[in-house]
C-alpha cells in the first residue's frame, strides 16, 4: 500500500527509525500493524485507499 504523512509530519519507518515518511511523496509499505496504527491515529494517510474511493474520471466527460 502507498502512504504519505499528514501535513507537517515526519513518521519514522518501521524498523528504520532514522528514515522518515514525509508529506512530500507517497511511499510503498507493507500493511503491518505499525503502519495501520499510524493510519488510524491520523499520522499517515493511505493513498491507495483514497484513490480507490475517488470516482473514476472518464474521457470525454464535460
């Protein structure tokens, strides 16, 4: 799944506490309990789930 940090946050990566997920670019992570908890707390956003919920844009639609 792809995640991005909430605006203004830096979230340490699981098992790599000196590397961070920022609000600048989405990163691929495994759906572990750590990342799911960070999403539930609002520190991370699940970009994959957000894209799935948004309506698909079709060509030629006005």
